[in-house]
C-alpha cells in the first residue's frame, strides 16, 4: 500500500547516523556526503539547529555571508531534497514564516540507501556505532573553545573512545589536534608531545592512509615545532587531496601567517571561512590576517565588528573585538568592559592576554600588571600572550625577555603571535632579527619576509 503521508517524529538525525563530523562534513553512517559548499553549509546548519527550524535570515548570515537571494536558497533546498531522497528517511520541511526544518520519517528508519559519497574522504576501514561518532564530533566541538578545561575534557572523551575502538582514525585525529593545541598554547607539553603526536599520525597512516585531514594534521604539527619547510610541502599535498576541506585551508593559513606571508594567509583563511562559515576561530584568523596584511585601522575594526555580527555571543570573538577597538581608539569604557570578563580554566587561552592588553592600552596600568603577575608561574607560551600588554606599557625589556624565552622553547604559537597587529611594535626591537633567526633556524631566514604591515599603523 502506498503511503501518501509519513509521520514525522522527534528522532534525532544523529541516531540514524546523519551528523556533521569534526571537520565540518556531513556524514551518513560513517560515509561523507559529497555536497557542494553551499549545500553542505545549509545541511550543517539544519543539523546543528535540529529540532528547531532555521530562518532565511540565518541561512543568509551563516551560509551566504549576508548575500543570499530567495532563488538561491530555493535552489539549494531543492538540491538537498534530491540528495536526501536517496536516503529515504530524512526530509526538509518548509515552515511558512519560519524557514526550514529537518525531520526524520518515523516509519522508514530502517530503509537502506545508496548515497552520493565522497570516497576519497571516507573513514571506511572501521565501522563504528553512531554513539562513537557522536562522541568524536562532540569532542571536536568542545575543542573549539580552546581552553585548558576543554583540552582536558577532550582528552578524557577520546581516551574513552580509543579504549573501545583503538584503531578508529577520527578519534586519533581529534586526540592529535588536542595535543597540538595544548603544546602550541602552552597549556601542557612541549616538543616530546609533538613527536608523540607525529607517531600517532604515522600509525594512522599505516592503517588508514586515506584518513580525512591526516596530511593537514601532520603539517600543523611540523609548524608547531617550527619545521616550516617540511610543513609547506605537506600543506600543499593536503590542499591537492582535499581542496574542499576547511581545516586544510585553515592550517595552511596559520602556516602562511607564521612565516610572514599575511597576504597569502588572507586567501587561505578566506577559503576556510567560505567552506565552514560556522567557525568563529577561522573567522577571527581571517580578520587577523587582513590586519597583518596592511588593512587600515578603520578596516581592522570593521572586520572585527563583522566577525562579531556573524558570531554574536562568542567569547573569543567578543574579546577580539575589544582588543581591536582598544588598538584603534583606546577608551576607559573598553577597560571597564574587559574587567567584567571572568577568567577561569574554561576561558579562551588568549583571554587573559587580550584583557591585559585592553587594560594597558586604555590606561589601567595597575590592572594590566596585576593580570600579568597572576600568570607569572605559567608556561612561557602562556606568559608570552601578554606581549601586547607589555608593549603598550612600554616595558620593552620585559617584552624582549618573554619573546626570547618563548623562542628558546622551540615550539608553540610565537611565530603567529609576532604577526598579530597589536604586537607589531616589537618588530622595531633591536633583538627582533636574532629572535627570527632562532625561530627559523630550520630554514634559511631569507625565506621569511617581514611585510610592510609590520610597521605600526597609527590611529587617526
């Protein structure tokens, strides 16, 4: 008997294997759906919003970056419905005046499907339960908050997954990313941890050489230990293999910014944002690269405001906006806003450094010094995040000592920090060339180009 009407239910898409993976791809039962970027973004937004609907305004903001016509949205929904019809259990409802909503058809959950898969990015050697995939995806989402507490939580989640499925590549890749972030930010570890992470990647490559994002992770780890020449070749190979992977472009952007090529980094970060408009971190780094590439003060603030418009309520974005406002036009009101932020282990790793900079830039010298002193016993890669505050306080000798100690560590985010616009004053320090020599000792210093934007842009 033909079903003229199928009941919808409160069944979660993840329970039938439909979800967004840790790299922003939509997967169904361990296989990645081969979707164009706009369709992928729209379906990701529907999955993130479930069981709520997504308005046209949200589609325009998060998928089309504010430039969407009704016709383009309708074409996108029509294409998605064609793809989802192959699954047979998922539908997109049009809700008059509200937008669109994803639903699961209750009486068809066992129907098998043949899908348009992207086999080049499958993690197909091991089939796992949806709960395992969901744990990895959740861990990846937690990781995006970039806080000490988040890193510890991710470690705990992934170790639990690995205990159940030791050779599951996506779990190992999340663990490697967590290790890299912890070392780079100074939360824990050092060069030995990076080497351990590289060994994990080597074991993954042996078992599953086509694992998604494997090459980008390897290149990122090499960047963490400042082996930029070797990393560059692997980044290029990763881009060839996964040109539509936002993380691949993002890591390449970090590499380019670290090595003094901010204009090229702008292109890489822009590609990352276009492929994954939901990442606040990628949006911030795109804005930072524009600043490093020589944007005017007005444009720097404009870019920061635009990121905040797209990602309202995000602590990282809010702090970045405060920092750029303080860079542009220091005002006591900004210091007051910064003082309202409560710091804890759940705070963004750059939160304390950003707040100390805003306080220093806006006239609260004592408040800035107090915050810097509070982290005096932290690792050097945490302490060096106060570089902008030290520069603003005219404590140039202390700034130089901090940077030299970070350079001696031989790993971490120092090369990126030196290209943040609020740190550009340090490039005038007489010891800056010798510090670059230490950082780039694995490659000829002539390959590192100090851009014209390294000169401080004075506000009007």
